[in-house]
C-alpha cells in the first residue's frame, strides 16, 4: 500500500503555503500558481515547463519568469 497522499491534497497544500508566503512577490506567486495548477504531475508531484511556456501563458517576459522562479 502506498503512503502517498491524494494528489488533490498535495496540490491544495502547495496552494495554501503559497498564499500565506509573505516573502514572495505577487509576480512570483502568480508564476507559482500557474505552474502548480497547470503543470504539476500527479505521479511525481513535479513540474518542468519551460520559461518560454510560462511566459507565453502569463504574458510576462522570460526574464521576469526567471526572476520569479529564483525567488
């Protein structure tokens, strides 16, 4: 039997932590929200979209995405 939590629960925990993190800029939160809700894999709980994919979806520049991901 697996000790893994349901993916929905994992995703909700990520979103709750993200919304309460006062150290992140609004831009970083927006980027993280996009990644978690759109690209997070249910099996691995990882996400690897390209900077360009994120930029195209959010309307931000690749440089802005890079800064937000570093944050």
